[in-house]
C-alpha cells in the first residue's frame, strides 16, 4: 500500500494581507490621513510652546504683589512695585477717547475670533457636502474675521506703546541723587503700567499668538483661492479645508487662554 504524505501549509507574517488603513505601514493609520495626522502632531507641539509661555507668565505674575488699597492707597496708580490691574490697562476703545471702558475692546476682539471659528466650522461642513459656493463664502468670512482681529490687535499694541496722556512718574537714583522721571507707554525696557516684565510678556505672548493668526490668514487665503478655482472639486474632496480648520480652531482656543491669563487674572 502506498503511503500518502500530506504537507501542512505554513503561513508567515509576510503572507498576511493587511488593510491599508491600519497601522501596519498603511497610508491612513487610525483612519486619519497622513496630512491630518501631521497637523495634529504640529498642534500638540505648539501646545507645549504656548503652555510654557503661559506658565512662565503665571510664575512671574505671582512673584509680584497685587494692588492692595490698604497698602498702596485707595486710588489705583500705575507703579513698578506691584502688578497692574488689567481693567486699568486695557480700558480704551477706538474713537471713544477718554471714555473708561475696561476690557470692552478686547472682549470685541475675542468675539471676532470666536465668530471666525464658527464660520470655519461651516466651511468644513460645506466641504463635506461638496458645496463649493458655501466653502468659498464661509472661508471668506473666516479670512475677514482674522484680518479684523489682527487690525484690532495692531490698534491695541499702538495704544499700549503710546500710553496715557499723563504717563507715570517714577523716582530713580542717579549718581547718588533721586530724580523724578515720567514714563509714557511701554517698550521692552520700561513701561508706565508696572514692572518691566509686564510689557515684555505682553509683547512676546500676544505677538507670538498674533503671528499664528497672521499665518492662519495666509493659509486661509491660499485655501480660498484653490477652492474658488475648483481644485478641490476636481480632487473630489475638501480635506485641505479641514486641515487648515484644525489650525484655525487651535489659534482660537489658545487665545481663550491668553485672554484669561492677561486680561482676567
């Protein structure tokens, strides 16, 4: 009788077929495209940067005492002995000279930026519907919101640098003699509002955020142009709108924390 020999088929990892959208070297791990995943990596790294800046602000801020009427007098005055109160620094509004409106203008700036985030959401939603006209419309509104915010921040910077009409008088010891000098506005060396670190942190952190907003506006203009020329319609998707939308929402979220630290605390 002839013997029958059977051979079991051995399978190795190389013989297995994997879904292209898995982590096994595929193009869309966790069902997220490469470009969107890289945007998330960038936003996470940028989160660490802004977190470090805001933690630094908090540490320096609380190394100085706050204004105490029992110690420094009933009437608030700017001084480098204590940290200034935000409602006394940011109390001006364009075209309303001399009117005391604490935090009103920065509140308007915040509303503008949040509104632009809403229009970005609508642009992304329109992209999912493949509605080119709505993508263009809402992207344009987002761009206008970003430009309005940057213009408002430029005015706030100019007012902060220019200072009040009366300035702040300080005493300085020069060659063994005490002299009085009036400081107007702020720069990176001194400011009329409080300790030098106050203006340094204001310029650096709000300027760093403003640079992100400017970059976002440039990206939005580019995406708007490509959408208007029909590039994404021909591709069959508007994923680039979603990618730049992630960046824009991040910029808006960061401003909420900057607003809280600088203007409310």
